[in-house]
C-alpha cells in the first residue's frame, strides 16, 4: 500500500495558527526536566514548502520537532543547533536547524519517496531514512568552532536515534517520543514530541516511576489527535511527580535567508566562478534549500559583487 506521492488538489488552512507550542518543566526535586511540543503548524509549513510525500513529511517533521525542543535547551540567546541525518535511504540527507527559542527550519534532499507501508500499516520512516550512517548534532554557541557530536543511526525512526545520541554522546539518560500523523490528502493532521531527561544524581525510585509512566504512554500522535494539549501530555508523563513549568514557547518554521546573505555567499567565490553563473538570459537564480525562496541576480549585480571584492 502506498500514500500518493503528490496530490495537486491538497489544500492548506491558512487561517490556522502558524506557531507551535512548547512547554518546559522541571520536577520540584530537580531530578527531571521535560518538554512537550505541539509542532503541527511547523510541520504543516514544512510540508507546504517542500511538497513532501507522506513518509518524508513524517521523517522531516520528526527531525524538525526534535531540533526545536533541543534548541530550546541551549543556554545562549544567539546559540543555534543543527541536526543532520543520512542513513543511506532514498530520502537522502535530512537537516533541521533551530535557534534557542525553538524557531526551526529544515529540508530533505529528496522530497518525494514512495515505499510501502510497514506491516503494521504505519509509514516506514526507518526505511526512507535508512539505518547505515550517522546522526550529527552541531551546537554553535559563538565560539571559534561549533561543538559536533555524532552517533550511529539505530533505526532511522529519528526518536530512537535522538535517544541513542544523548545516551552515548552526552551521557544523558533521555526519553524521546516523536510523531507525525498524515491525512489522506498528504496534509499534516497532528505532529509533536516529548523530551524527558534525568538530571545528575537522580535516585532509583524516580527512574522506576518515570519508566512506568513512559511505558504506559500512548503515542504522541494519538494523544494530540484525541485533543490532549502539551500540558495534558506533560501531566500524564510526569504523573506522580510534583513539577513546575519553567517557560513556554511558540516557535515557528522560520527561515533566516535574505538577499544580503546570498550576496555574501556569492562574494566568497572567485571572480571567474561568479562570471560563469548567469544563464543564457544573463540571469542567475539562487534558491534557498530551507524555504525555496528564489533570489535573482542580473549580470550587473554580479559585477558589483566582484567590484566590491576588489575594494575589500
């Protein structure tokens, strides 16, 4: 069974709220930090921009959700986080970039992948992503070089790979749940995530209680689709714990591209390379991978960039 790869009749509700919602909390005994996210609007915007097939929407949506929550955990307001995964599957490399307030952007190398559903009737994200490769997490905190950690891909299903990354690269016991539910017309019904981390010196009884809670949790998509809010989901995951909400965010799918940034990128090229860029009509088009916005440069525009190079 296949989802259709592309449906020209699909529509989007442009009146829907364009932002996601994330709540972060900490238990009063300072043993657990948890985040819950409704990323439906963000994943919907990614699907609209990239026109992804169902399985790619699910994979990219999970990656965007994870990156947004992990970005919120950054300490500096100008910090950023990038996750890149390529397991050798037909979707190719997927990338997501988040700032410290959870605003996120991303793209897949291959937007349309058609593979059968799994035996249980669910989208086979693991086969689309692949299982032979690495997941990279890069944190740019303003230093001379960003921190880069990587671990082998476990399943390609994203959540398990994030959990494994934290356990082996950062030695942080972590529970990660991610989900994207797709409508028959390829639009996004619901999407969201849960990220729970044990803080140092967490006692065994806390670990045992949390394991029982998370083992009984329904999937993220079923909880969101049933009408549960992120507050409800946190309450269910942390049942039996006293906790307080630290902060709340309303992140968006937000690209940081601009004409000035594209000009700076072009200016890093050699003059002879720049002069080879125009097509037969004398135009150069540069398209942003993250938002698909196209920037156009005439031959005169490129000559100005070359001239400015010589003046620097």
